[in-house]
C-alpha cells in the first residue's frame, strides 16, 4: 500500500487494486463522493478485519487515507488523526 502523500485520490484509489488484488475494491467514480467510496472500501474483508476507520468521520480524504495506511500496515494505529465532521 502506498503512502497517500503527493498523490491525488483517484490515483491512490487505483493503486489499491494492485496492492489488494484479492479484495473487492470499489471503483472511485467521483472524488467528491470520497466518503461514500471510503465507507464502501472499508467493508472489504481485508480492511474490515484491520478495523480501517470510517471515512465519514473525517473532513478530508488525505487524513482518512493516512489513517487507513497506518491501520493496514499495522504501524501507529493507536495514533489515528480522526477529524470529527
């Protein structure tokens, strides 16, 4: 899984198909619907099993994606950057 820094959401979402080939990654059709897409993503078994955070608890996709990155890489998961909406 690539770090969601210096990349746009569309490219980061597309990279998940490569990183998780066995998962049912949803296709991001509209970046403005990132929270709905993110909440669908975390229902996939790999993300659900690792307790990936809900996207609607975040104000921006970058902070949410960074927390997903940490959770999925089992690093710093106790220090999530949840920004309540």
